[in-house]
C-alpha cells in the first residue's frame, strides 16, 4: 500500500472555508522523550486555545519528529517530518499538522531550534524511553508553521490532517539529520493509507485567530462537483408565543390600554348624552 502523495497532481478539489486554519501559538517549555521511533515534545496548555480549524477550537496535544516522513511529497519521502497534534477543546475530530523536513544548508529560526532539540536529545536522551528537559527560551510553534502558504488537507481514520508541501519544508543540515537517524528508527508501518481525497487551500494558514464561528461550513467538493458551499443564512421571523412570559405580559398591557380607552370613550359619550337630555327636557310649571 502506498502512502498518500502530497502533490499538486493529487488534488481532488479546492477547499478554503472548511480547511480554514488560523493559529496563534504561545511560548512553551519543552520536555523531549525518545520513544525509539520518534522524538515526542510536550507543549504547555494555553489560556486561550491557539488554533481554530473549520470553526472548532483546538489546543496542542503534543509534537512528534520522525524520520523519514510518513507522507510522500511529490512522489517520495523526505528526510524527516514534524507533526503537531491537536485535540478539540469541546467537540470535533483531532487535528494533525505535518511539515516536511529536508536536507539543506540554508538556516532559519525553525531549523536552528530543531537542531538544538536533536542535539540535546542525542546528548541527554539517546536511548528509547529516555527523556530530557530542554532549555530553549521562547520556544513557539509560530516559528514552525508556514503562514499564508498553500496547504493540503485530508481526513483519515477520524482525524483531520493539514500538510504543507515540500516547497515549504523546514531545512536541516546533513550532519544534524544524521544524528536524528542515529537516535531514532523509522516508524513501523510508516505509511499514511491511500484513498482519502486530498484537497488544496491556496490561501494557506493565517497567523491570527480569525476563524468565524458564526459561519456554517459544509464539506469540500471534488473538482467534478459544484463549488464549495458557504454561509447558510436563515432569515429571522418575528413571532408571538403566548407561552412566553414576556410576550404574555406585553399582551396583557396592550389589552388593558385598549380596554381603558374604550371605557373612557363610553363614559364620555354617556356623559354627553345625559347633558343633551337635560337641555331639551321641558320645564314643569306649577299651577296655583
């Protein structure tokens, strides 16, 4: 069985709204665990959920660094992959975000921090089951997730996946990747099952929590179907419910006002009638 291929040639359709991924991660302390097949990193729980995906809020459930990648990128695996796992705050399916790692001498903040992590694990937790606390100041996943870069998405085994393409990889120098491959082994059954439709979001991730929870999104559609549907809006109709206490009180007040004005009108007409009768009534003259 081949792994799912993250490639522009494998896209089933475009997906912008349902695949909308907004993030704003917070700084975290780090504890690294070598489980023999990957490096597992803890991440502190935030006061505000750092991710909104398809209107659901998520918090970080952990980070995994494996080698080689579990996905194919343009038909082949990359040297490594970092996977950020998220759990829903209230309800929904888990979310995993995958970013490929390739061999390249170029360096940025993400590659420098990854190099520190790998070297620290190699020095202090090189064997399976060992763990170490990492002294990396201001560690933040904002430095790892590519903002405003196109992303791919699919759903498999009740988990939503967001994957960035090879062109948005994190680079690591050859000697650092050699150390990583020395302290961990390839994941067993290191394959993402083929079969799920792969969708493409050209707008990419947004580094702010801009997800609109008031909108209703539905599934993305393959290229052979109609365009992605958005914003199911229902008009509000005003109605009176007599079982509603507020409505009942308002109705009572209205009826009381109507009755008062009707009664006032009747009394006024009555008084006017009596007055007219008194004026036209002939006077009785007493006879002596």
